[in-house]
């Protein structure tokens, strides 16, 4: 999937109605996505709170979006990956 395909999916979804509407749900039921086998296998080997798992999720995001995560461009809410990894919550999860 590339960026144009994602944008087309979002535009089509928006045109059909609000989230949860029958038309949107019916459309979403026609869409499928396959995670590459290597990525699924690697995810199964990693702790879900590990930095390596986080990095793997970044790789998945990059493959979907067609580019790396960029807080100002990717989301309306900025996200500082380095700060999240260094946070007290993350440190507690790794213990």
C-alpha cells in the first residue's frame, strides 16, 4: 500500500459517512491488509514493550505511509519517540 492508496481509502471513507455508519462498515469489510510474513515472525519474537518492537511498528508505519513518521506531518498531535522511550512509564514497562 502506498500513500496515494491510503489517501484514496480515507477520502472514500469520509465520503461514505461517519465512523460506525453502515456504509463505512460495509466498505471497510471489503478492505484487507497483509503484514509481511517476516514482520509477523519478528513481532512474535519480541516483547511488545521493547524498543525493538517499537522500531518494528515504525517499519510497518513507514511501509503503509510511504515514508517515516513525522509528528508535524503525520498526525495532528505531535509525538516524540525518543521522549516516549526515555519516559518513566517506558522504563517501568521494561523492568
